[in-house]
């Protein structure tokens, strides 16, 4: 009675993309490369981009939500400002 119900989750189903078919094609291509039927694929940084984020759940959630981490510079400026205010108040400048 006094609790808020959680809204229904959003689950977008792609209409024109068959992920299973793409995964099978990728597996087939890698198997052919291993057997020597296709030439070796050149290294591309795009192949490894985002693999660390996919492997961790908390980074994946943060990427989906779009939150940005606070930069170290912003934290240092806030700490410096607080130290200055503490010094000014304790010495009676303000």
C-alpha cells in the first residue's frame, strides 16, 4: 500500500537484426581461418574495443545508464576550496 511499484522494464527487440545468425557466421569464419581456408585477419583495434566493459557487470550498467565518472581534477579543486574555506574561517579572515 505504501510502497511504490517498480515500472515495467524496457526490452527492445531488434526486428531486422538476427544476432544468432551473426554469431554463427562469425564462428564459421573463425573456424575457416583456423583450418587455413581463409587468410589470417589483420589486427584491428576495433576487435578488442569494449571487451573489458562487456566482461564486467558494473561497467556495463554504467555504460547503459550514461553516467560519467567524476574527474580527479574536479575532486582536487573541491578539496582545495574546502581547505581554503576552513583556513579562512579558522583564522578569522572572513
